[in-house]
């Protein structure tokens, strides 16, 4: 129990710092993709930042594993965390570091209300859209037959892929690009489904609250009706008793004096 409590405390304390580090990772990754002609020191700085963030996530995973009461159960229940830490930092597989960020958001959102959960999942959709665009741009930009050459093309392709529209004007031509497309489609369908489901659940919960309020009002009115009926019965009973008592009471006959003889 103490280990479990220590693990929960560790996860709660590290949520905000790891989310901040994930933003640093996102900026570093974006700079390298969007500005391929930047000076070498820019790319070196971004790569160092990425390695630092990866190390932070790796330390977080190791500490959580050490604090977990059941080690094997922890490994089996957090497979994406392990994959994100174990895979080498190569292009574009380093995007898997962001899986840990999505898991952190999920752990926080599970205990949040419907609106807050929808907001977190919506943020995950936007993040997936942005980083899917960057990843496919990096893979397809230098491909001989590639047709995704600019960031605008990549964003358009990611949007149509996540929403399963698929106009076909832009599509990956490399094996790795198609693998990214499969992951983006599956993730997009799942996340958008969660958003839709939570919006529907929010409306249903509102309707249930309204129905519960109406039921409480109906029960209150029924209780008041019963109480009024009982009061009427009691008043009628008391009125009947008083009438009967008045009827049984002997009449007051005036005294008549006898005549004098």
C-alpha cells in the first residue's frame, strides 16, 4: 500500500514537469523539420534537447517501475510507455516519445468531468495532427516520387487522413510514410470517437440530471398530496367528533315555577 501511494505521489508530482518537457521536445522536433537549412548549432541544440527529454521520460518510467508493487503487471499495463522509452531516438520513430505525453493526459483526464476530458482529448487530436504532419513531411519531402513537399501539404494530408476523408490529392509513397498513415488513421478514429462519445455522454448526463430533478419534484408533490389528504381526513374526523358530542349533550330546560295555590 505504501509503494502504491508512493507511485501515485510520484506520478502526480511529475505530471506537470513532464508535460512541460514534452512541449520542449515538440518545439525542438518542429524546428529541425521546418528549418532544414538552419545552422548546425540549431540542429545540435534541438537534438540535445530531444535526448534530454527522452532521458527524463526514461527515468520517470524506471522510477514508476521501481515503485510499482507488481512489476510485471506494471510492464504489461503500460506497453506504450515501454516502447516509447526502449526504441532508439531515430527519425521519425522519436515521435513515440509523445505517446508518454498522451498517456499523462489520459491519466489526468480519467478523473476529470466530461467537458474537461473532451478538452484533453481534443488537445491530443491537435497534437497528433501537428506531429503526424511533421513526421510525414520529413519522410516524404526527399522521396523521388513524393507529393508531400511543404508543411501545408503535410497538414492537409494529416487532416484528411485523421478524418478518413482521403481525397487522394496527397498520399505517402514510401513504406515508412504509409506506416505513419496507418497509425494516424487508427489514432484519429479512436480519438475522434472518444470526443464524440464524451460529448454524447455529457448530454445524456444533463438529461439524467433534469429527469432526476423532475422525479424529485414529482415525489415531493405526491408526498404533499398525501399529507393534505391525511390532514383533511383528520379535520373531518375531528369535526365529526365535535358534532356527535354536541348532539349527545343534554338540552338545558328552563325551570318553570309552580303556581301558588
